[in-house]
C-alpha cells in the first residue's frame, strides 16, 4: 500500500489550476495552427490569428488565456493500492483549487447556492469525478470550464430507433443553436450511452482527450470526422462571424446503455479548451 500525503495533492492541484489557465495544451495549439492554415474567410483567419496572439501574450506575461477562468472540474483516478494520509481527499482537492485561484490571482466565479448566489471568493467547491482503478498512483486531470460555452451544452434522450443519424442530428442541432455564443472555434465533446447523468460526464470527459488520440472503434472515428466536417459547413466560423472553421475537433465517448434508451450529451467548449493531467 503506497501512502500519498494530502499536502502533495493540494500543491499539485494548485499548480495545475494555474498552469491550465495560462497555457493551452500542445494538441490544442496544433489544432489552432491548422485552423489558421485552412480557414477560408479573411475575417475568420484574422480572428484566429488574434486568438493565437492572445495565447502568446498570456503565456509570456502570465495572464489568463480567458477572463473566465472557469469552474474547476477535476477528474481523479485513484489507484486501489493508494492510501491518502494526513487529511481528506475531497478537502485536499478543494484546498488545491482554493490556493490555485487565490495565489494565482484567477477570477473567482463560483457561488455557494444556485439561487442565493453569494460568491465563495475562492472558486470552490470544485466539481469532482472519482474513479477507482488498479495500481498505486493517482491520476489527476484539472479542466477549468468557462460558462459561455458550458451554457450551450445539451442532453438529448433519444429513442434507440433514432440510431446514429439521430445522434448526428442532435449534435448538429446543439452546435447550430449555440452559434456564436459558444465562442467558436469550439471543441465539441459528445457522450453517447449510459444514463441521463452518465452521458453528460462522458461528454465533459471527452473534452479532456488529446485531439491527436483517435478512438479505437471504427464507427466512432468515422462519426467524429463526419461531425467535424458537417459542423464546419454550418458557416458559423471563428467568433461567429462566418468562416469554415467553426470547430477544431469533435471528441466522442461511448458507454453501454439500456435497451430502451439512447442518451446523448453535447458539451461544447470554446477554443480555450483547458486541461492538464498529472500523475502522482
């Protein structure tokens, strides 16, 4: 049994919150570079160049990539041979977020009650998704999620007879309805299967997948490619001002489901698709 102290988890998450809000992952930067090269609209290309300039300034001057530094979404895979000591794991995660957002001077955007809406002043609590896995390590993914794009997300409870064409229509409907409000170019996370809540988590998790990592299942790979092509034909374009690069990528995750259902979730993220993963 390997012991991991809460103080190490706190420090790691603090650093990850700051890193995620200042530096875009290499796969996202590559996707933006490709979008600049392929964008057909002069205005769209200009906007994409401005977004890349913003990334450079943010990294060099340690300014957040976006003013909405998001609600902290944390995916944690805990090895079953790990013993967390000197504290509570959930409290450690939230303390790491608290320190990251206060010491990193990141905007605090969380309210303590959805109706009363008093700001917690430290961006806690985080939204935490736990998974118990084999091994003696803890894998942590920090994904700050801004709500401009989050508000554009959708869940569709389709009938099994709707099939894959129904899934395509659902995704295209969600993206089309989102339009410029999701701050395109966007990354579209899609969750298919499970239950009402499971497909939503799948869609969120899909956004954290490296864009260069392709699904093993053939129909899922083909679905991602087809959806990306169709989304980019919508003409929404960078900033919603027209163009051929509405989306940078579509990531699809699937899960077994009930014989009577076909749940589909669409979780949209703007070009600031922030996520950092570390293993301790």
